[in-house]
C-alpha cells in the first residue's frame, strides 16, 4: 500500500496510489502548516495555527507506537461498540410498491 500525503491549509488528504482512491481526508479546526507521519505507525502530527499541535491516529496506516500503546486499546473498544444506523428501522420501497 502506497499512501501519499497532501497538506493544504484547510485540509489534509491521503491518497492510496494502487486503487487511486481517497484514503483519508481530515479537516482540522485550524489552518495546517506542516504534517509529520511517525514512521511504521498510524500516528500523524500536524503543526497548525492553533496553540496545541493536533495528533491523529489512523489504525489502517499502522500500529500505535510503544509510547502510545493505549491507542490500540481505545480503538479495540470502539470496534466492539455497536452503533445503530439512522435508517435501521426504515423500510425502503420502490415507487410501484407505493401505488399498491
């Protein structure tokens, strides 16, 4: 998997080269100045116009580094939570079903 990072002041874009598709798009609260991908991990750090540096963890990019191993636990807990879809209780019908 080859991922290219494109940083613009208003958003960060990651593109997967093989299927040529958008991998991740992030729109931070403040304008971006620079990004740093921690090698062999899924952690991105961004320098921005805000006071604090923004940090993002994307598990598909790689594992959490040893110094931030708690991220793996948080990610696993989030995967275990069942989310309810907005349209779970809806039945989608076709126009001809409405006429009958």
